[in-house]
C-alpha cells in the first residue's frame, strides 16, 4: 500500500506514496481494469513524510506528516502507522 519514494537518512525522513485500499474501489469492469490506460492507484496515491525521531534512551517516535511537513492526524495517517507497525512486527 505504500512505496518509499525518497529518503533523507540524516534527518530520519522517509518520503512515501501511500494508497488507502479503502479508496481503490471503482465501478470499472474487469476488462476496463485490466486493459484501461488509467491507473486508479496512481490517481488516489498521496505523498506523506514518515519521520523517525530518537526520544531518549532506547525510545523512537514515528510521525506521519503530509507532503508539506504538517502533522497528518487523519484516519489515513493512522492507517499508515498501522500498516508500518504490522510490517515491523513481521
């Protein structure tokens, strides 16, 4: 659901493109989805920043920001954190 587009390791910032799976549903037929030129995922993908910060001894904070660096305190931001959490636990 997300792809790392770029990163700034020295600042702990990862620039990600995230597609919320709940927004992917469309009314196109199987033929239209298979052979159509437009990619629905590309249209609905949004850019975010995932910021990893050290907070004291053995503590790390992971923050999600919008593409401009403002806190992303929306449902989508929380879903992105949940997706990351699931990947880290594996």
